C-alpha cells in the first residue's frame, strides 16, 4: 500500500456559503485539527486555493486518520493523495503508472482520466492531459479499458503549484463544521433517542451543551455514569460537551406527593424543560434539543408534546420527531451509542411513572394540578444552585 503523505478533504455544502465561505472553511480546518490531536502522529491541516489538505508530518496509522476524519462534520470525502512536484509530463506519467499499479491489484477495470488545470501555464490543457495520460495507461496496462460514463477508477489529476493525483474518495459524515451554527442545550437521558438527537443537531454545525436530570437514590450512580458515557460517545463528533447534572429528587418527590399520578410524567417533564431552559439561557444556547418522537410513549403523543411544550419559551429542536424507532436505532448503532443506551439502568422519569399515565392531557387541568405545587420554586432554585457540571470529552 502507498504510504500517503497527504489527504485532500472534500466538503460539499460549505462550498456554497458565498462570502462567509472562509468562516466555514476555517471552522472545518480547526475541527479537523482537533480530531487529529486525539490520535498518534503529527499533522498539518491547511487551506489552499479552496482546498483543504491534511499533511502527515510523521508516521501515522492510515485507519486511525481516516477514522478520525470520518467523525468531523463538514467532511464530505477523504481522498488519500499523492502530491508531486511538476518535473515534466513524462515524470507525471511515471508517477501515475506507479500509483495505479500500487493501488489497484486487479487491472481488469474501467477508468477515466479527469484532469483539471488550475495553473494555466501548464503546456497541455485538461483535454490534452486526459487524452495523453489515458493512452499511456492503456499502453502500460492492456487489461484496463476506458469508460467515460461509469468508470470504476476515476483518476483525478489536478495541476496546481504541485500536482495532485487521487482516485479514492472515502465518504465523510457530511454536515457542517461544529461551531458554525450556534449552541443548543441537549436534554440527555440514558435512552436511545436523545444521544441520536444530539448527534443529528450537532451534525448541522451546532455546538452542544447538555442537561441530565437524576434522582438519587432512586436512580443510581451507574445510571449517571451511563449518561456520561453516552456524552463521551457523542463528543467524538460534537467536541467536548458541558454536561449539567441536576439533582431532581426533591422536585420529583414534591410533584409525586402533590399531583395526580396519571399526570406525573407530564408535570415532571414540564418542570424539567423549564429548568433546561434556565441552563440554556445561562450558557448562551439558542434552543433545547430532545429525543422525542411522536407516539413513542404516552408523554410523546401530540397532545402531551403540546402540553409539555407550553412551558418552553425557546425553540425546542426535535430531530427524531417523525422517525420510527428502528430508524433511530440504526443511527445509534452507527454512532456506537446503542450498546450503552440499552444497559438496564433506571431513569428518573420511569422511576416515578404511573401505571396508566394520561395520553391526552388537558393543559388547563395540568395547570390546575400544578397550582398545588406550593414551594416548588425554592426546590427548583436549590436544584439549579447545586448543579454538578462536568466537561465531557471524547476518549
Ligand atoms: P430517550 O431514549 O432519549 O431516553 P425516551 O424515548 O425514553 O427518550 P422519554 O423518557 O419520554 O423518551 O424522554 C423524552 C425526551 O426527554 C428524551 O429524549 C430526552 O431528550 C428528555 N429526557 C427524558 N428524561 C430525561 C432526563 N432524565 N434527563 C434529561 N433529559 C431527559
Ligand atoms: Mg428515556
């Protein structure tokens, strides 16, 4: 296998951001740099003429590098790159023959040469390069055939200050570089849905902060550790997550004592969302994110969602709202949160759940029940004051 010294990074959507394009490119360069810091090796990430390159300055592991780059939002494709000086056309052809020979064991393939001449003083134009290189390849590897429509090997040649040769494009995650779209507060539970929701919103460039509500001793240390572990997994993509761990026990017991059982979950959620907004505003987040999906449980019927949403003054982003469970599970598997999510530890919302919760709550009735919660403001204030904050980083 070729020992590549560089990678060309392809990005799709951020290419169309007009005047702000450089901001997106700079954010992408910065995010790639951070992702590569987590692996062994020395790398230089740089931007040149609308292209982003990763140069290896030391030995590295190929799979580790591509693995890290596959977790950087904004990366559409990763192209292992052979970069050579311009030492004349014959030298270029020699490198190309060597490249094809090393990368493609089986020469019984179709190909197309796709040359781009960014430097206009090169003696051959793009068409000329395509033609000449094509015939050199056909002479050398007689099994290879040209297919200009659906080639198995698309040989890209870019004539710049240096010359780039590449043909492989390893898919990246797509999306936008984190940090280009503001910040939002993820309500992160130990379940399957909320880590996926956080991943999805982060993929659009949004920085994440998170809030987890626990109820010790009704919920265990292990349940809390599970949420931290999930945040670690999401942080591989989103970058470090400031996690607000809220002790919700007294608030919950108060609600449990004063309100009808069948309304418990709805009222708890309303308080939880209100508190999450408090942390969101404090940290400059623009909205909250949840893993709610219509009809999944009684507190996620349209009526329940509406009654819970009634306390919110910020936008609530619910990226999996119309997803089937299996679709959410598929993403959880892809981002490796699933195995952690299904560990059987208790959640504060299930500990205090009624046997037959309301599925069509009435907002006025809920508000009337909440009037019985005298003194809850102090309990909420104390929970906010005693919040435990941990910055969770990818491992
Ligand atoms: P998940 O799989 O994300 O736990 P769920 O299907 O179990 O979701 P619920 O328990 O009804 O659904 O929660 C709906 C959403 O409310 C969650 O996706 C999450 O965003 C938020 N949430 C629930 N419990 C908590 C908690 N203890 N701390 C923080 N957020 C929570
Ligand atoms: Mg849950």
